[in-house]
């Protein structure tokens, strides 16, 4: 259980750190949507959701990513989200 909580905390902290990194890209098209998505990922991790819920959130976000493409390398966001899903997919619900 402690190891699972440590992983959740680590993943959430990496998302928060990433948000500060991408803030240097402002102003960009719909950066607020990216911020909201990253906030949702952190909230989901902190809520104790299982890995499939995180995967569903990321999959739904990928479907709407086209609106983000304009002046921002969305591939960086997608790479972060894919890495999170890969690490969190087997997390049990807390």
C-alpha cells in the first residue's frame, strides 16, 4: 500500500513539475485546456483512482488534442501522458 501511495505521489509531483516547465511556452493556443487536463490527472491520482481511470482520461484527452495544435508542441504533453499511463496502468484503487 505504501509503495502504491508513493507511486501516486511521484506521478502527481511529476505532472505538477511539468506544468511549471510548459508555462514558459505561454502565450499558446488553449494552454488553459492543457493546464486543466494536467490538473485532472493530478486530482485523479490523488483521489486513489485505479490505472484504468487515468487511461480513460488520457484517451479522451487525445481525442480532443486537435484543438490544441497551434503554436505548441502537443507531442510533449502526449509523451508525458503516455508515460504516466504506462506507469500507472496497474495501480489498484486506493
